[in-house]
């Protein structure tokens, strides 16, 4: 089942047991103070801690960036997140929180901060144009 209004998504090709690391969220390791999130328009920044972040904006081969959040703006009945982000040092992984059956979609909680920021910037008149500009970079 695809999440309404979601992006590409990640789907399993095998059954995945609970508490299994599925994929590393890869990207450029950057200092948090140097993050250029384009005023919230870069959806591929993962803040590791107060000093470091992973920026996956420019690498479309990073599988982890395609995971959707089941609790997005368009909620579908019965859908819930089945994964979580795990930080180990300066690496970030998506790990299952319960069994995911073959063909199932990977859903991970983006966090309240992400949805709060997105709801604010979506109200800006230049939202669509700015998103296209950032994603083309």
C-alpha cells in the first residue's frame, strides 16, 4: 500500500525481522553550524547531534532518503511507522521496529520538527518554486 501524497518510497524484497538495520542513511557529513538547509527547503538533512549532520540532497542513489513517514500530512488508516533512525557515532541507520513482510514499505518517523517546519514553509507563496530550485541543485 502506498502512502497517499508520499514520494518514491522504499519497499522490501524479503521479510525483515524486528530490530534489523535495513540501510544506512548516507550523504555528506557536514558540521551542523555549516548546514545550508535552504531555509528548510532541503528535506534530506539529518541532524545527528549539535555538531554533525548528514546531507543526502545531492546523491539520488542514497536509498535511505526515499523512506516515507506514515504520519505525514495525508494519513491513511492502518498505516504506521515500522522503522526508526538509529545513530551510531556519525552514522545513521534505518532500523525496523517490528517485522516487515516482503513487499512492505519502509516507514520512518521524520520527527515533529520536520513536520512543523514543512507546514510553515508550505504557507509561503514561493514554496513550489523554491522546492524545485533546491532539488535541482
